[in-house]
């Protein structure tokens, strides 16, 4: 069953995260691809040199597994995340993401750019 949420071709920029301080001048940016419920993409910027994610869209929920390399030391961070898509007043989307790194729960917010 296809989702009514379409993220294909959209870009999002991180505006806040409990996992790290976000540089508003060079935030991590995410580029989404979608085929039905399947989503995948890449991200880079701020504390991330290169990252990838893959997952699915179920109604207004985005479920992904991710891996990225850190700028600070090149170590690889892996995890799973669940985001809820919320519509902003201007018609753009905001993704509010719950994820865990090393057993610690975090929340990040990304806005469509």
C-alpha cells in the first residue's frame, strides 16, 4: 500500500538535535529518494562527512536505518530512527526524528529547504 507522504527529491536541513550542536551556517542536509514506501538517501554537513539511510514511509511516519562518518575522528555511527512528518504553515514539511546512538535516546528536527 503506497504512502500519501512523498519525499522523493526533497531536501531537509537539520535545525536542532540533542545529539550535537547544529551549525546554522552549515547544517547537515538530507536528500531523499522514494519509490512507493521505500526511501533512501544521503546526507552531509556539520558534524557528518558522509552518511546514508534506507527505510520506509508508513502513513506520516518515516522509519530508517542510517550510518555516517564523523568529521571529528572518522568513526562510523550507526542506528535506527523514526520520524513523524509535520506540515508547516507555509506548506513545507518538518521531520521530527527520534533516534538512539550508543543506547542514548535523542531527538532532532529537520525542515524542508
